[in-house]
C-alpha cells in the first residue's frame, strides 16, 4: 500500500472543505511572506528552494482531495466533461502560468509577482469558503467504519467484482508498493 492509498483513506475521514482551506491559506501565507521578503531585500536563493519544496508538498496533499470533491459536486451525467475541463485547466495553468509570471515580474517586479499570486490564492480561498459541499461529503469519522475494516471491504469487493479485479491487478502490477 502506498502513500496515496493511505492519504485517500484519511481524506474520507476529514472535513474536505476545511482541509482545502487550510492548505490554500498556507499557500497564501507562503507567497505573501516571499513577497514581503523580496520587498525588504531579505530573500536568498535557499528561500526559493524552500518555497518550492513546501509548495510541492502542499500541492501533493491538496490534489487528491480536490479530485475527490469533484465527485461530490458534479452530477454523474456531467462528470466526464468536468474531468476533461479540470484536466484542460491544469494543463493550461502549466503552460500559461510561467509565462504570465514572466510578464508580471517585468511589469511589477518579483515582489509584485508574488503579491499578485497571493491575491490569486486569497481569491481561491474566498471562493472555496463560499462553496457548499454536501454534508455527507465532509467525511465525518464517527459515522464510518475503521480504516482496516474499509480496506478489507475494498479487497472483498475487488475479489468479487469481475470488472474491478483486472483494473486492481493492473494498477498493482504497475506500482506494486
């Protein structure tokens, strides 16, 4: 069992909206601190490495819950379109984000670029707080069986279901740990 399996089990037991809000607030504070540090000429190269490492870790923590929440917010009939739109938005961000940052750095300076990014994170946080996630989607731990019980139930399901079994075997063969 790898980390993402454990992480998905944990995410089924936490308030997803609160979890995402904390990570978005962390992103906001990181880029705000970097903007202030740049404004005060107090940033060294190692600060950028730490910012990138912390950002990468936090993105790894938030992405599974963002994908999980999509199941709770989008009607089943529109799900394939929502997945495609989410994927396209992610790809567009990877393409246009760095070039936009270059224009912002040229126009506003490095600190202004981080302040703009902070404003974007603040906007995402406000939008997230306004989002209504269905109550059953918040994952109250007291209403759920234990993680071991859930794991065993999943194994029994895969063993019984002829459609899920080959997918499970294929995924485990690709990444056995």
